């Protein structure tokens, strides 16, 4: 019967089991988890934006070559094109339509350089850099949070595996009591109801094994998801059940927690954007230059009365007239002052909101740090008390079982002693892990994950 129940428990791990250290689990999660990869890509995109913003200081140089074929009829009259493409032909006005056509060309080199922006370009670069800082802090924060989640799931899996072993041990004790009760009932030394109670206790022990299997499967699957790995049956390192951490103190403060740093970079990014908006009202000084060459198959003395033009392609595209223009311009949208004013005010409110969120996270982590120290002290006290409870419970169980064999105790007392042993065994099994979980809580609050990982093997 015991073999059958254990078989039910082991069927949940029919796949190949894999020994997994905590450091291996954390490393796998940091390498494989999708959200970390996503945030790393966002960081790379922000870094490219910084390079692009710096390149905005370079001048604009546009070269254009146009070659066409058409007529050059001119006509007096106003023109206001709207929504449609027009032509830019120029020529003499004729008394009637002329279909004389030739080749022509325009060659343009246009240069425009914003030489002075009064801090606008610098503010754009600073804003792009603030996005890099924010996304970089977000990557570190995601890695930190993921490490804590994996460690928590790993310890939960170890607890589940430990409780599963305790459930099997509890079934063995229940089976032993059942055999003793059955023997005394058959010999007429005990009432038949004792065997019924013993049978119920065995069934309860079997159900606890099934519940323990379900619990182990859940945490095993959760750990696999956090590592983005195949959900094989992982075997957690049992050394956590034998040793305690060597130190519980850290030199880091909550301000150095990656989560707090991320919220701080959000404030910096918002302030940089506010400065960018404020600088956008400034004027710009531009240096510009244009060089243009034109070609036409129509000769300089072409009129309606003569035909001084050529339809030859190479004659039409050969430039014969050139012009250049160089100058400096100052541009300033005066109305931008009124337009940008409220955008700057809105961004200030956003920065204030982000500051409140920063203060909230800082306060929560500071309170959690105090609570984690309290949990460490409580878990150490439980660790010291658990062996005492276990010894007392096993002694009581041994005494009650001996008394019951000799007819000096009843099944209810024996059943109560069995329950106390099971509970004490469970408390003793998780006493070590509770200390490690409390240390992990402190590492998560302080931001010093090495405090936990370097001691966790």
C-alpha cells in the first residue's frame, strides 16, 4: 500500500530529474528571461537615439539633379496652386499656343547649418542621455527583481520537496499504527472502532502526499517559467536544510536599491524633458548656401518669331547659367513662448508626481528592511526551538505507542501524538529555510542581492 502511494507521488516526476543549484537557476533566468531581453533592446534603442541626436549638429547638404523635356509657353496672370502639382516653365508670351519643346536641366547644391541653437541641441542630447540612464536602470532593476523571484521560487520548491518527504514519513508512521491497531483488534484487545480510526488516518496521510505532490509541481513549474526553461523535475539543493547564513548585515542603504534608482532616473528624465521644452522657445541661427546651374535647349534669344532652340538631348542638359547664394538667417517663433509655457508647467507636475512615487517606493522598502530584520530574529528563534519541539513530540509518540500496545492508552491519545510528530517534523524541516527566506527578504529590501547569493552556494 505504501509503495502504491509513493508511486502516485513519483509519477508526477516521470520526466528526468535534474539537480539544480540556486546560482545556476539565477544565472539561467538572467540569460533567458524574455522581459530582460526586451528591456535590453529598449536600452540599445535609447543609445542609438543619443548618437542620432548628436548627429543633428551636422549641416544639411542636399544635392539635386533634374532633367526634363517640355514646352516653355508663358502667360500673364495670377497663380495660386493649391493641392495640385504645377510646372515651373518660363519663356516668352506668344500670341498662340506653341508646342515647341526641348530638353532642360537644373543642378542644385543646397547647404543649411544650424550654427547656434542657444542650448536647444544640447538639451536634446541631455534628454536622450536621460532616456539611456532610465532604460539602463530599468534593465538592472529587472535583473534584480528577477533574481529575487527566482530565489524565492527556488526556496519554495525546496520547502515543497521537504514537505513531500515529511508526508511520506507521516504515512509510514500511520501505516505502523494501523498494523498495531489491526493486530490488537483481531486479538480482541481493542474495539473495532480503533481500526476504523487508524484506517482514516492512513487515508488522510495518503491525501497529504497527493497535496504535497501538487504543491511541488506548482513551484517546480513556477521556477521553470522564471528561468524560461523546460519544466523538468528540478531537485533543489538540500544544503539549505543544514547550514545557516554567516552574516545578516549589509552596508548598502535603500537608496542604492535598483528599484529606487530606477524611480530616480524617471525623475531625471522628466526634468530633462522639461528643460528641452523650455529651450525650444529659443531662436536659431542658420548659415545657408545654394549653388544652382541651369541648362536649356532654348537659346538666350529665343522668341516667338525665331526658332533658336535645339531638341538635342545633350545640348539641353549642358548647364550654361549658374548662380549662388550664401547668407545667415535668424529664426524665432515668438508665439512659441505662449504655446510652450503650459507644456513646461505640465511637465513640472509630472516630475512632482514621479517624486511622490519615488518617495513611496523608498518608504515601502525602508519599512520592509525593518520587517526583514524582525523576520530574521524570529526565524532564528524558531530554528532554535524546532529541535526541542521535535524531540518532545517523538518522545511522546514513542511513549503513547508503547502504552497503546500494552493497552494503557487509547487510540485518540496515540492519534494526537502522531499529529504532533508530523507537525514538529514539518516545523523542523522548514526552520532552516525560513531563515534563508528572511535573509532573501532583507536582500530584496536593501538591494544587496550578493548578501544572499554569495552565502547560498
